[in-house]
C-alpha cells in the first residue's frame, strides 16, 4: 500500500525525525538479547559497538552524542564505570588533535590560507586545466595540516569565485569580508578598500555593453551583437591613473588584451569570434564541477600524508600506542615517508582524471597557446586573482608569526626521532617525548603573541588567538568523538572482544601477506563509502593487529593499509565531509561523484599497495615480525587461558630464540610468561 503525502500515514512515515526517534529506542532493545545470551564482558562490549555502528550509519544522533550515549550505556550495562571510561577518554592523541585544530584555526584567523591559495593559483596559471591542478594542490597541501572539512570550506569559495569570473554576464563580485585576526590599522584599510570596491562600477572588471557591427561585402550593416566575451581597454578610462589601488588591470594585462583584440580583428574582421551561449554555459558548468571536485578530492587525498592530516591516521596511531606502546617506530616522520608519495601521486593522477572528464582536449590546451576568447577569459580570471591578492595587502606580522610557529612545529615533529641521528626525544626522560608536545607548545604561543607589536605599543594589544574565537570555531564534536572511540577501543581490547573477533576470521595462513594487505585495502575502501572512516579505522585496526599477530605478519602492514584505504571516499556524498560540502553546493550531482570518484579510488589503491611494499619495507621492515608484536601475542594467549601458557608455547619460544638470537631478550620474555603462569 502506498501512502500519499497528504495522508496521515504519509506524513508520519515520511518524516525522517519519526524514523530516527523510533530507531533510537528500537536498536538498543533489539540488540539487548546479546546481554542475556552471552553474559560476558566481550558480549557487552560487542553490544555497545553494534549500537554505535547503527547510530553512525543511520545518523540517529550527532557523532559526539553517539559516543557519549555509549559511555552512558557502559555504566548501565555494568561493562565499565564512568570513572574508568573517563581515564581513557583523554589520551595523548586527544591533546595532539586539539592542539592541531587550534593551529589550523590560527591559519584561518589570519587569512593565511587565502594568501597561500592565491599565490599557488597565480604561480600555476589560470587556464582551465591549470586551475584544476591549482585547486587540487591547494586543498591537498592545506589538508596535510588542517582538517579536511575546514580546508574545503575555506577553499571552495575561492574556487567558485574563480569559476564565476569566467561568466561574462557576471559584472560584480561581493567584497570580501574582513577577518578579525588582523592588525587594527589593517582592518581599517581593508574596510575602506571594500567600500571603494563596492562603489566602483564593477568590483573587479567593469561591465561591458559594447555593440559591434560588421559591414558585409554589399555595404550593408548587420544587426549589432553584444560582445560579452571581450573586455575593451576603453572601459577602464574612468579609473584615476594616480590611484594604483583602484586599477584592476596592470599595464601588462591591458597590453595583452589589446593584442588579443588586434589579433582577432586581423584574422576574423571587425567582429571578434562569437561563442554560442549554450556552449559557453555547458563549458562553465563543467569547469565549475571540476573545480569543486578538485577541492573535495584534494582535501581527502592530502589528509593521508601526515598523522595529523586526517582523523583515521590519528585513530590508527592511537590504537598502535594502546596495543604496543610508543616503541613501534610509528611517528610523524616515518608515516610521512610512507604516505607522502601516495598523496602526491594521487593528487597528480586525480588532476589528470578530472581534466580528462571535464575538459575535452585538455592535454593539448595545457601546452598549446589558447585561442583569443579563452585567453581573454584567462586574463579575466587573473584579474580576479590579482584583485583578491591586492585586497590582502602585504604580509602582516600575524601571518609571519603563524608561519614561523607552524614550521617550527613541523621541524620538531620531523626531528623527534629521525633514526639516522638522535632526535630531541633523547633529551627528555623515557616515555615523555611525543608528537603532542610541539603542537601544544605552538598552540599556547598563539594565545600569547600579539597580532601586531606596533598595535600593542599603541595600546591595542590583541593575541593572535582568543578563546572566544577558538571556542566559536572549534569542532568540539570531533574532539568528543576521538575521546569516545578511545574509550570504546580500550574496552574492546581489555574485554578480549578484539581477540575473539580475530579468531572468527578464516585461516589466512596459506595466503601471502601482500595478498592479504591488498584485500584489506579493497574492503576498507569500499566500506568507507557507507560508514564513518574514523569509526571504520577504530574498529578494524585492532582486529587486524590480532590477525597479523596470529599470522606472524608485521601489524603495521595491515593497520596502515586499513587506515589509509579508509580515506578513499570519493564516490558517495555522505562518505566524507568534503564530498558532503561539495554536494550541498548544488552543482555536482550524484552521477558526477560516482563517475569522477572511481578513478581516484583505483589509482590511490594502486599507489597504496606499491608504497607499502616498497617504502613500507624500508621504513618499517614490514616483512619481518617485530619483538613487540610477539610479546603481545603471547600475553594475549596467556590472558585468554586464565594465566596458563597456550599449547604452542614451546614452539613459539623456540621460534623467538631462533629468530632473535638474543639470550637477554629471550630470558626477559621467558620471565614474563613464567611470572604470569605462576601468578595464577
């Protein structure tokens, strides 16, 4: 039976809120038999993880409230007290994530991201294929250090403005808003500049209403036609020559436009070439889609390069440290060495894919000189970029301070433990050095250093960051999500659920580690289209670590594969925040995402597999089985057998002795298991 929209049933069952409210009560009740059929800590933990999975997939609650609801259920079901959950909530990764978010907010507050974006675009060029490359690189480079969603939100308006600038019917551009985190005098200058721009006939390029007539061979004049694709130098006569800040075109650009018109008149007569409006509209629509997709895909791919660039990387790092401690070799530098080639290769190949899909003949046009009309359009786009760059003014002290702090933090990350020489971690007591220390120090400095020392001398002291501004822009939801997943992951490991899940996986010992890692990459890249990549990483990496231990495969081999592949979300809007934002603009359709996203997913998968095999072997020696993994494997079996050694203890011990050849290490391991055995 089909209910109409006007019927009572149609109004009730067509209401999304009704379904969410119903699922809020139905899901916990429907899964509650697990608590009675299997009265164990692992069953209770599985019950909680299933509830979190359902709530995240169907978006029943916001992600922050989902994990807080899970903490509430921990106490209700007797799985864990609130006090125990709170101790695991704020981990080292929690503070690293919070500090990095504050560093990212400082970039936005000082509009440093706009300056970087405009510099890159002006350097690369403004042809259509070069614009796509520019926005992919901008999003990718920024998302290495900032959240993907923040990068997309900051870069997308620039992409849309550049795309709209190629529309000949658009004569005005809304003046840019003046951020608060700039010097006092600079704010006054920018506001004045915005007022001047708004009073001009056009904010960037004066309007055109020229009528061009052409005399045919019989001496008759054809009806006049409006030329909207060309800007005439005479249109700039109203500008005052002694006011360079009001001059939208440089002399070089004016001369270039005059050369374009002269060339057109010589080759085509008095009337410049006219383009069909529908054709122009279709080309502009394709370019707009390509730039928006370039922004989203660049943000997704760029975040893979660093541990702080994307949430799955932080979750994977958190799980590695929870399971194996700090001495696994996983740090900012080693992760960058493996993931950066995937990122830069993925960015370039994605640019090629988007250019091939949305710009016919892009390869020829990339190297070949454009025709007159396209060159005029490119000149117009350069005018847009030059005007926006002029509005920023010279680089301010606050921007320089943020750059110095950010580069210092990155340098400290890279030199913490470079392995070639001793890093600064050797200066601190054992276990105290971590990647969160430089980030915390940099974040604190941003709240102390002034926007401008000159303004401070005049009595206008204001720090680069204020708590009020940070609190307004801070993604508290993500931070609570990090803490909740940390608690849930620790509980799953403590209760033995992760070990039990690993034992339910079919025997994979007959397959090579490379084939297993490839399968993990493919499965994770598919699942990430339908669920949160952070939750997917949080659940899968501990299970994969257990599987790797049983197969005597390096745990980082499978954990890195799952964490990085979980970020290959390109095809479905709800799979990542950047794709959601782009889809919400209304230009990109579901078909565009599915068609354009398949190529980047495939090339990133191939790059990931190659990088793990090549660089993973050099950096992490992933084709060996580390001592710290063997220690956890034996300790895990010892715990499951209630303090008695497993049946294969002797064979395991002999393997350790043969492989390590180190009597001291073997003696320590033997003492550990003997103590655990007799303590029972």
